C-alpha cells in the first residue's frame, strides 16, 4: 500500500476498494469523501427511521427487523418502479391515434399550422378610433335629419369604430 493509504480510515479504504473493484482507476481524492458523506447520511437516516419504528412498537432498543423495515421504506420512498410495459404501450397507442398537425409548406424550416405556433399573436386589444370634429358635425346633422323621420325608420350609428391590434408576447427590446 502507498503511504497515503495507510493513514486513511477503514471506511475510506473500503470506498477505494469498491471503486477499484468496479474498474475505476482514476478519480479525484474528494470523490472518496463524497461517497463517505453519502454513506454516513444514508446510515443515519436509516437508523433514525429504525429508532422511530422501534419506539412505535414499544421496544426499548432497535433490532434487525426495525432496520430492515427502515431500509425497505427508504427504498420504496427513494426509488419508484417504472410502469408496466403494457401500460406504456397503451399510453403510446392512445397518443399515436392523434395525427400530427400538417406542416406549412414553404422555404426554410417546416412549421406547424399557424394556430399551433408560438409566434402567433397571443392577445388583441380593441382601440376605439376618435372621430374628428368634422365627422362629429356631420353625424349631428344626420341625427337632426333622422329625428324628423319617424322613430320606426331610425337607425343607430355607432359612436366609435373599434380597431383590433395584435401584439406578440416576447422579450422587451431595449430602446
């Protein structure tokens, strides 16, 4: 053994042996410390859970069944099993029943139809056009003329004409 390895704690030597047995020859020295920290944290968590299970069962000390239960709950909580193959196949079948949108033909990159793109305007504002003073005078004259007619034949003229303006949502540009 090298001089540095003689001074290492037993746990660090075990981690180095595990790394070597897995074919890992080159690694930074702090990798051993990171594995040791992970190992200690895991052991403390398992023993803490085992102690809780032991107290719940009314026992004065932790036994192997408490530790096994704590490890099993850690495994169930930390690692989840993937869904069965049949479930995944059924999900894929359902998803593949819906056809892909047709692309817009044109030069450059193929894009999906306009309603499905993110570059479409996201909202619209209604801006009311202000009428000029001449248009107001003409409207008043028309109203006076229409008042002389019977009320059944009278038609209402809208006061303002709405104008729709679309703005794309995107990052603000510097001015």
